[in-house]
C-alpha cells in the first residue's frame, strides 16, 4: 500500500480547519479510507491508503477530499485554463516511448513545504501509476529557464520531443556540475544507473530540446539548467510514456495539486509528426485534458448495495459531497454522474456507489441480518487447511504467510527450474504460469506455480537469524489450464523446509510420515528426479497411491543462488492429498 507523509498543520491550512486537533484529523482521514501508520521524524502523519485513489498522493489531494468531507466544497471542480502559448513538437521519438503530454502552471509561490509536496507527488506517481517510470515519467521545469523555439505555425513557443544517439549530445544533469552525454549519465550518474534499464534496449534515447539545447532526458533525469527551486514561479510540466491515457491522467493529478497552491494552469499543444509511431500520428492534442467523464447508475442499485432507502435528492447531495455531480432523470430511477478529471479510479458504476456510501458514512449504516435461511460455517477445505497447519506447527515448523505473487526469476530461474514452453510439465512447479499483463513491480509479475520458492526466499532473507530454521507454508499455487472455466487451475499446496547443519532427506521424510499418519494416509516415496533437488536424494510424495508432491535435499546450486551456507531438506505436496 502507498504511504504518504503529510504535515497536519498543512492539512489544517489547506482545509481551513485550524480548530481540528491531530486526533480529530486522524479520525476524519480514517473515514475517507486513509489509515494512520505513525509519525515521521518531522512530526508528520504517515498515511496508508488503497492505491486506487492516486489523487490523494499529495497533501493537496488529501485536503481536497477533506474539504468535500466537511461540506466546504461540493460537486465537480474543473480549474480554468488559459490559452496555449507553448507547443510540444513530437518528431522522430523512440517507438518504445512514443507519447508525451504537458502543461504550464504560472503564478506559484513555492516554499519548502509545497516544493517537497510536489517532489513527493512526483515520486509516488512514478512508483504507482508510472510503474517505476516505465509506463509514465514526469519532468517539472522552471519555465523562465526555457527558451522556446518558434512554433511551426510561426506563433508561440515550442520545445521538441525527439530521440538522439546516446553518445552525441551533452548536457548537465541534476546533481552534477559537469556536462555528460546520455550514455555517460547511464554509466556514471547515480540516478542514471538506477533507471538505465528503462532505455537499455533503445538505439536512440528520448530527449527534449528547447532553443538552447537538450534540457531533459526522460524517463531518466532532467537537466540542471531548468531545476525547480523555491524561487520558481512558473513551471513547465512534461510527461512521456508508453500510453497516452496514463501520462494524461498523471498530468491531471499534478495540475490539480498545483492549482490548489494558487497556480494558474495554461494549456499546451502536443503536435505529433505525420510519421510518429503510436496512435496519434498527424494529430494535435490540447492538454491538459480536463474533460469530465459520465457514468450511469440506477437508484435501485444504490439502495440494494448500500442497504438503505434514499430519496433522489439525498443521492444527488451525497454525490456532490463526494466531489461528483449527479442528475436524476424524470422518474428518479436513473442518475447521470459526472466524474472529475483527476479521478482515475472510477471505472464502473459500483465505484460511484462506493463514493456515495462514503459520503453517507459507512460507519453510520445499521447492520442487519441478510434475508436468507442459511447459517454460515467453516468450509471443509478450510477445516482441512487448519488441521494440516496445526500438524505442521506441532512438528516444530514455523507457519509462514507469503505473497501468492512472485517473479519468473524467483519461481523458475533461481530454483534451477526451466521456464516451460507451454502447458503443464510432469516436474512440480514447471507449469505454464499465470502472468500479469502490466505488473506494478518486477518482483510480482506472476502467480507462483509452487510455494517452495517463497519458502526459500524467506530463508534467504533470514540468514542473520539463528538456526535451525524449520519453515512451512500452506498457500495458493496456480497455472494456466484451458480445461478450467477461468483458464486457470488453482490449488492449495503445502511446502516445508528444514535448514540446519544436519538436514537430510530422512529428516524431511520423517516429518511427512508424521503428517500422513495424523491424517490416516499411507505414505510411499519412490525415487524421482527434479532439477531443484539432488539426484538420488529426491522422491515422489505418494499418499494412498496418488502422487501429490516431492521430498528431498535442495541442490547446492539452488542453495548458493539463495546465499545459504548449510543444507536444506524440503518437501511440497497438494493439500487435497490429505483429504
């Protein structure tokens, strides 16, 4: 979950609620779904929230939500924008990063607090919506340090988004005093090294020029010439990425935050060359795009989901208090709801109902029994899982709860397991993985196909702890299976590992034998081969005649890969084998 540092005094100032003490603020924030995680060294709130509300990544966005919560603001607010003076001319940009957007914000009075808030918003957007700058990256520049070239039509000023050979041009990057080429930045600059992978496969790297020369090397680093300070009053914001929708909505969030600081937003034209890659060749875009979207939701759906009876006037009132605009049709059974430009999370009518419910106050809803004749109880699968967990803990294992998501590297490569070409393999874990199309992090790109890699990661991260370490986990594993309705086969799996100086196959089998006897199962262990385990020290786990897993000693190659310096014996089997 994203965590944002927020100065409570700044919240009081931006909301106009000087009388609110810290406890009242925390309570109000909790009503909005923002959880207080603690204090920073500078006596600021650390607030955690669901990653859907990216407009709350700054103190300005949180203050906006509070003002709606307090009834100080109502309905959809769209900042006024001035006519464009600047143009971003797009030509010969890299195909890997074809899209750009921008805006000018004038008349700011930046102090240290507001500048730090802008920087935090920039970095939090990079980490979330921008996918660590891979999908979208933000550059903020001091407008007075830019010299615009003459626009193509002869009027206004322009900058140019294009690409160059990384060894050709030179500029002075942020946090440096010397001129460097983009290639030198990637090799020798701390920030360049950190984000070098984003442009590593590009023959020509993305750059932005003004009339003086190169001033931005997205998505890696800005030039020092246009660095923003507390003396900056007018800003030029540019964003590049792999998706126009993403960079446009990131821009909206930043512009709304700066408008809350008294900035005047000025539009920028983005002119794509006729031969530009992507979906906008030959087009001119007027940005920022502050168009208001509309969702339709029925009155019956609002009442059935929230469980309360509301008249149409109340629905409209709650929608306005949530920062939306709603208009009922003549019968009061249907609403057209307008969504402000900074809300990237409203994708479905249910999101509108959620906003109305929060404005109503979920804590104020009276609980009631559902109108059904059944009584809830534990599912047999859940009982089996609890029983297996009790048995493992009783045998001395420490119970783990790991993420079900993992990376291909951890699931396959580091376990010495080859990536499957397609379909399911006979080797445990070597199944066609369920991958995430646009992963938030390179550490979580797929659902794990087995749980033992997660257990090995825990051992790797705890080499500073005392041994022996006996760890076990019962959790989800999945793989692609076209025979399933969902296209994915899911199962609960049991994995355990014994890390100790004398760990052996016999130790792991003894634990398995005890578990099998606790469930009245007959255990057999015929020899088998598996690349994660030592040949001759691995066997199938067969319960009541059915092969359900593997047990053995982890191969030294896998141990070295995980920085483990002592033997590990491990097992994994399907939980339903104990049923």
